[in-house]
């Protein structure tokens, strides 16, 4: 069995080293944790060490699945409710977690907590695993002493957002498949079917009708300049990908998403639901309004709406309330503004935000269910246009050829 050398911290906080027999590095980690040790570095004997630099490299660029985060948070909440000490709790979670990225992140978090960091501070080192919202709420729970209730809200919001995203993806899956199939069929017809008929028509001396002429031109262009088309597509995709990584690019892209017919209203309602649910949870958790708006701008998932929060923070700092600045934003509906105003006046802002969330949750669910029905007619028209174009391009000259043969 392979041997792994390790450096770890024992229960007294002292650094120790040794060798452990294990089949894999994950098994070696589990064995050490089971002994009450916190691994710092583990490597197969004769290889370069691994594990200690994880937080600075791999974790910074690695993400985990939403389901893994949900399970982690639920297990964390359950053991915290049972009174399990934080260090022991995290050690158990590290052993139980199957995701390698999350497993190593938990090990790093344990080390940081032993060295005096708070849980939220340790989690902040892994932004691609624990979002700013996640860390801020954990920090609010630490300050208020209500971390269990905060974890309950975190579980709700992670599951809720995952469901909304999954529903939208499911609704768009069918249209995307149809568009891809149409594109493939269009290319096959142009490159395989049309040329065979065109050679027949050319030998007959017929004057080709305009649909056939367009099909021939498209065929020649595709066959003779396919490499230019492919290069152009690659350049455009790479340029857009680079541009969309910039703040201005994200703003342009997200603004466009909100204005797309049929899809735009769905994205806007989903963003409003996300805004209200996150804001309500932050307010209930005791996070200050200004900090809540900062977190919202980082987690709303839309750069166009995030910029609205930046202007909102500036006006609140000048002494205005929340509802008044929202009126100047094109993305917040009158209902949202009015209900927030009522919440401010009555002192029940979190309750009003929860009502907004319920309303837009229903709106999003209804809109997503109707998405396929709304896109269906458009796809049918597109399919009819493609089929009709090639039918005209092929059968119009065939009809002329039949008439010519009849005369002879």
C-alpha cells in the first residue's frame, strides 16, 4: 500500500509529522482527521507536497456544485443544533464530504479557526465556494448569536435560487435543441442536397428561380469560404467572452438580457424576487442597510441592476430613504417601490420584502411555465421558413423541368 508523509496539527495545537498508509491522498486525509489531526500537507513519498497551498491556488479558481453546498449547509446546521463544537463539527464534515474541493477547503477553514480566525473570516478565503452573501450572513449570525436561524435562511435561499435557475434552464432546453437541430439541417441541406439538384437543373438549361439562386449562392459561399466563416465566429466569440468579463461588458450584456422579448420579463422578475428575498433575509439577520445593499450589488447576478444599487447607496448616504431612490430606477416596478415605502413607514420592511418575494416567485413560476408555450410559435415559424425556402428552391425548378419535358 502506498505511503503518504504528512504534516498536521494535533488537538493541543502542536505541529507534528509522520507517515500514514493509505490507497489515496483522500483516504490519508480521512485517516488523519479520524485521529483528531488537522492535515496541513500530505504527499506521496517522493512527490511534491500538496494541500497547504490549496487555499491560495486551487480553491481560488475552483467551484463546487450547488447540491454539495446545500448538503454541507444542512449538515452544518444539524450538528450545530445538536451542540457539536465547531472544530469537531468541521472535522466530521470534512470526512463526510465527497467533493475534493470542498473537503480541502474545510480542512483549511479548521486550521484558520484554530489560529484565531472566525468562521466567516475563514470562509472568505474561498469566494468561489462561499459567496459574499453566504459569508456576510454567517458573520451576522456570529455577531447576533443566531447562527442556526441564519443557516436555515441560507438553506432556503440557496435552494430557492437553484430551483429558479433550474426551471429557467429546463424551459430553454427545448428551444435551444430545436435551434441547433435547425442550424444543422440547414447546413446539411445546403452542402449535400442542394448541389445534387442544382447540377441536374444546370444540365437542363433552365433559368433558376430566385430561391434556388439564393441557395446556390449560399452553398458556394459556405463551401469556398467555410474557414473564413469559422475564423470569424471564433474571433467574435472570443472577443465577446473577453468583453463580457469587463464591468462595462457585463453591464451591456445584462441590460440586453433584460430587454429581450419574452425572455427579458422572466429575467427581470427573477432578479426582483432575488433582490427581495436576499434583502429580507439580510434585514432579518441584522445586517445594516448599507452593508445589505453592498452585498446585494455583489450577489444580485445582474450588472445593470447592481449599478442601480450603487446609486441607491449614494442617495441613502445623503439622507434619503430606500423607496424614494428606487423610483428613479427603471428596473423596480411601482408595486415593489410602494410596498417598500409601506414597509419603511410601518417599520415592517422585512415583512413587506417577504411579500414581494412571494409575489415574484409566483410570477416567475408562471412565466417559466409559459415560456415554452410563448417560444413554440416562433420556433414553428422558423421551421416553416426553413422548410419552405428549401421546398421552393428545389421544387420550383423541378416543376419547370416537368413542364419542359411535357412539351417535348
